[in-house]
C-alpha cells in the first residue's frame, strides 16, 4: 500500500488537494477544480486510476473525509449558502448527499478540515475554520 504521507508534485491538473485515504487504503478522496469553475469531490483508486467526480454539484465542494468504516464521505459545500461552508455527508459512491451541519460561517472552503470521531457512536465532526486569517474550532455532534 502506498504511504499515507507521500508528498511531491502532482501530475493531476487544477490543484489536486485535500487528499484523504480510505480506511482500507484502496481509494483516495480529494478535491479538484479541474472543471475550471469550482472545487468538487473526487474519488480515485490508490494507483490514480478511476478518477470520478462524486459530488457533482454546481457549488463549491471540498475537504473530503472518509468515515471510519469507509462507507461514507463527509465534505464541505456552500450549495445551500453561497460563500458559507456547511458539512454534508454522502455515500462513498456519491449517492445520498445530505446536509449534516449548517454552519452559516463565511469562510473559504479550503479552510475547513473535517475529522470523524471513532470514539462516539454518533457522527461527530471537528472542523477547523479559517476566516480572515483567524482560526477557530467547532465541534458538531449529530
């Protein structure tokens, strides 16, 4: 399995960022603006093949984070409030996208970092928000 901490130049166009390995190490979720308009969430195989846009929205989607069991991906999107990132969850194939936490905070999508809790039985997200150069932390339990 490839190292989870590989660095270096990307051979993918338009800012392949926010790489996040699936728990079993076979897939990578990432955000990219390869459509030339806005960031979207993609999934690919560990070898780089099978790149698929799974968020497929007209909004800005990003910061994908796999659930501990690998069946879901949390991500941020401004689809309900342009310019304000909220937390959404979808199946790992992109189906069943739904709003989990409406943040209402104006921040850049790339300034939100999601983590799933493996301790609590409920979906728990810790997000780090970047807003005008200041940082803060939110804990959301749903």
